[in-house]
C-alpha cells in the first residue's frame, strides 16, 4: 500500500470511531442546542422577541465558540493520541510509519469534529434562514470557518501534548491539555491587559500586538470581529494591531498567517516527538 492509501485508511477508521463516540455525538447535540438558544434569545435583553439574523447570531456566538471548541478538541485529541498501553503497542507495531499514523488519525479526528460543528451551525442556520432571511450570512459562515481553524489548532496542540503518551501517562496529558485551555482562553487576556496597563503607550501597544498574535484564540477572535463588525467592536489589543499593520487587509493576512503557524508547527513537532517516543 502507498503512503497516501495508508493515510486515507487511518483517517477513515479514526473518523468512524470518532463519530461513533458518545462524546462527539453529545458535542454535536449540545452545540446545536446552544446555537439555537443564542439565536432565539438574542432580543430578550432589548425587550424584543424572535430569532436574530445571521450577523447578530454570529456576534453572540463568538465567545461561545472560542470557549467550547478548543476545550472539546483538546480533550478529544489528547484522549485519542494517548491510548491504553496495549492498544498503543498494537497500533505502533504495524509496518507503517508512526508519522503516517499520526497524520491519518489527526485528519480523521478533524473531520469528525468539523462534522459535529456543521450539525450545530447547520441546524441553527436553517432556523435563522426560515425566520430572518439571509442577511448577514457571510458573518455566520466566517464564524464557522473560525471554528474550523480553532479545531485544527487545538488538535495539533493535543497531538503535541499527548505524543508518545500511553497508559497511566494519559491522565497527565489530559491535565496538561486542560491547563493549556485555561491559560489560552481564560487567563491569557487578563495577564496581557494587566501587564500592558503597567507600561507606557508605545511598549503597551507592542505588548498587546504580540499577545494577540501569540495566542491563536485571540487571533481568531480578532479576525472574527474584524469580519463581522469591522473596527467598531475592537478592544485595545485589536486596535493596536490595526495601527501596526496600517489597515484591515494586512491585519487579516497577518492573523491568517499566525493561525496557520499554530496549526502546522505543533503538528510537525508532534510527529517528531512520536517518532522518538519509547512506547
């Protein structure tokens, strides 16, 4: 068999296993329910009723996606890449390069999680379209693309965290994954803004720009807000990035490049670590 056929076989098998897993099925249902709840309850605070349009729903869903998607992808990926000791020995005793096995499983998990998210976005999108029309559809699709990008970043990080882990080391890998999620999604912004508040304007702006690009969650948030609401919804870090790049187009390109680095580099490092691991 060629490397491509082995890669496809591994991806297909992992996709089937992931789609059968109860965690993936629950994630799809919960994500769909939350998306529907957000779209249906958006006017409550303003005293109105009905289903929001695509643009307002995308804005309301942004923080939910940034919170839930990385956590789910990190946990699912870390669990998949740190199998039981016996399963790991059987898997890596096959006459297939470990790198090929990892890439195949990574693609399968990615496809399964994207399919679960597509169910959520698709169900809520059909309801929104039937009630409010297609206004703001581009913003909703942009949020879906951002969710896919976060999934890829998180799975690459999970592969790096769990590379070569098996048996009892799975618990440690899961603990590290949760710590990474907490730091990236919750703690990171608080620390960056706290440090920036202690500096003068110039150094503070440079710190905020670096902080935005160094954290893929912040980079995705900035890109989504840039696409949905322009500069009107930007915070201090995003405005500093916009001034540095000199326009929204360059800022968007820089964000895309930064996210691509966060997808590719951890995956390559994970493949290298797996090849050297003693399993």
